[in-house]
C-alpha cells in the first residue's frame, strides 16, 4: 500500500469496528451518493491487478500482492486489458512498424 494509506491505519487493534456486510452497505451508499457508475467493491481488486500488470510488473509480484498461489487465477480472471493502455500499446506497435518501414526506405 502507498505510505499515505499506511499512515492512516491504526498501529494496533482492528482496522474498522464493523462487519463485512456493513462495509458493503456503506460502500454502496457512497457510490450512489457520488453518482458513480455501480461497481462492486471486489472490482477494485480486478482494477488494481490490471493496472499493476499494465505497469509491467512481473506476474510473480502481482501474485504476491494479490495473495494468489498460482498464476491460473491471475491470468484467467484478474489480468485483463484496460482501454487506455490498449490504445497506448497499439500506438506503440504501429509506431514501431512505421519506423521500421522508414528505415527500410532509407536503404
């Protein structure tokens, strides 16, 4: 976790004094109050795994962070594509081949 999050956590005792159902209920209310499109709390886990992967962090470190023992779950469920990164990588590939074509034309 980033240091700014760790700094907000208590040094001992429980992190929160509510049960998992209360966390879910409060989360839903906040999402609605902020007019965000609905997404499950667990979707944040998918998003984090996708971003970490898009940053180029090797799978074994993503697995350690997410608590997965094998890469099966990581690859089948959590490691998807992100539209912004898809476009970025498509443009990178196109630029590579365009540059290759220009280099060939020079010879």
